[in-house]
């Protein structure tokens, strides 16, 4: 999650929202947290694990659309708050 925080820190909200929508569409197709090799357009040539996809989705929503965070129903609040301490 620290990697996601650092990644999104350098982007503006419209770009973060674009990435959040891409990730939401990917997650909507079904994600296995333990699987490797998910492809995302914003990281060319890098495969993401399912855990990484979910972490990037959570952080992207938390940063750019925090009012929608509860709708994700992802229990990552503690991890996110902890990771923010290391990602700043």
C-alpha cells in the first residue's frame, strides 16, 4: 500500500480518478488476491498481483473520491492509515 501512496502522490485528482475507474472495472471482473499478472495501463510492462490491484484501488479512491470509500466495502482503513505514515 505504501507503493500506491507514493505513486498517487505525484498525480493530480483527474488522473487518479481515471486510474481508479480502470481499477474498478478490473476488480468488477473478479480479482483473486493471490494471483499474479494483472495488467494495468498506467504501469506498462509490470504485472500486478491481486493484492496490489486492490491496494491501488483503495488508495486511488481514498485520495481522489473519499466520499465513495465506504462503498468499496474493503476493510483496509487501518492498513491505509498505517501506510500513510511511511508513504509521506
